[in-house]
């Protein structure tokens, strides 16, 4: 009998890139898309995360994570 594994969440990062901002999947070498503003990049990342039940990580210019949002079937209240 084949056992189905749960689909892993996609982690999508908004990062500074070449004077603008980019959307990059966690672990990817190349960016998915490039944008002039952080707001544009956040919108793009959010659409992808919603479609894939993933999570967005918004970085500052320094590289530090300033915000993170999860999209999908998160249990509330969390177990435990």
C-alpha cells in the first residue's frame, strides 16, 4: 500500500536584489521575479504563497526578517 506524504509548505522570501526587490523560493539559487518596490514583491510572494499554502518571509535591506505570514490550513488554536 502506497503511503501519501503531506505536501510540504512553500517558503517564499522577499529579498533585496540589484537595487530593487525580488521573490525567491527558499533554497533556490535564482529569483522567481524582480520588482522595483518591496510592496510589489510582497504582493507577488503573497499570491504564490496563497496558491501553494505556503509562508512568506519579508526581509529588510539588511537581510533581517521583519515579517512573516502563513497561508493555508493552519490549525487554530495550535495543538499542544
